[in-house]
């Protein structure tokens, strides 16, 4: 356990450790694209999160889909996937990297409420730091402020 209250482990976030209800959180883009990075590991285990995300995006005129939004998808009796829209577009280019820290912060705030309702721990890769191009030094304080600072157990998984 680090001073942040986050537990760092080697492993795969799609096979979360521990007992009780669990939420696996990850960052999605705002374009409706699902096909690279951590989402592939999610889709190898469960089909529902991708289908729900694509439907959420397709029907976005009538829902809350957009930066900062959270979609909870139950995949097992005690496991949910948290699709968090925290990435604008998919490519690093003239406008910089796709990650949007404010959107991740907003989504984590919503996630904290849902995790508390469920009595769930939260499991994640280093969200926003893969294809989204973010830096963990900027994401970690958001996770601390929104989750571990409110007593929600968080485990971060590093492949290795």
C-alpha cells in the first residue's frame, strides 16, 4: 500500500483480486471507438461492456454520453465495468494528447458514488495513460481525491 492509499500490483485488471463487489474502471473515448488498448482485454472476457458502450454512443442524442460521463455495466453478480469517457478523440496530434483530465475527474466522482452504493472496491489499469497519452502523475491525485480519499479501496494493475 502506498501513501496514496492505492494498492499497486502486477497483474491483469480484468481478473480483480480480493473479495466482495468490484468495479473495473477504464477510460473510453468520446468518438464511440472501442478497439485498442485495455478494452480489448475487457472484450475478451465479457461482451456486454462494448455492446453497452456502442449503444450509449449511438443513442447519445437522448442520453448523457460525453466527456466526464460514466456508464456502469454489470458483467457478473459482483463485478461491474465502469466505462468512463475521459478521452477526446483517439489520436495524438496538433491539439495534443487525447486524455482529458477534467473529464476523468468528473467520471471518477460519479464512480465514487456508485462504488459507495455497491460497497465495491475499484480496480483499474493506469487509466488515461495508455493510448490516451496521459501521465499517471496527473491521474493519480484524481484517483486519491475522488476514491481512496473517500475510503474506497483502489487497486491499480500493471502488466508485467
